[in-house]
C-alpha cells in the first residue's frame, strides 16, 4: 500500500503498533530521529559550486596560516 510517517506520543501507541505488526497488518521500520542540527537538515542550503568555493577558501586559509612566521 503506502508509507506514512507518524510520531508516537506514548508507549501505549508503540505497543498497539507492535501488535498490528505481529498480526501482519503493518510493517514497521526503525529510523533514527533527525534533529534540526543534523546535516541532512541543511541539505541543499547552498549550491554545490558555492560549497566547492568555500572549501577552496578554507584550504587557502589553512595554507596561509601554516606559512605564517610569528
């Protein structure tokens, strides 16, 4: 059929779902909860070209830092 995503509010809901799975009415997939700080949350925030430019700037900055004389 179809796939939906739900948020469980308590342990009773989980036990009901496990019963449904045991009766072979549903199939549950465990996934890790993604937080707002997870990298996937930021996917697409900048373009690939811009990301490459930033990586090059960081590398240049690191090189300049290592070449400094103090």
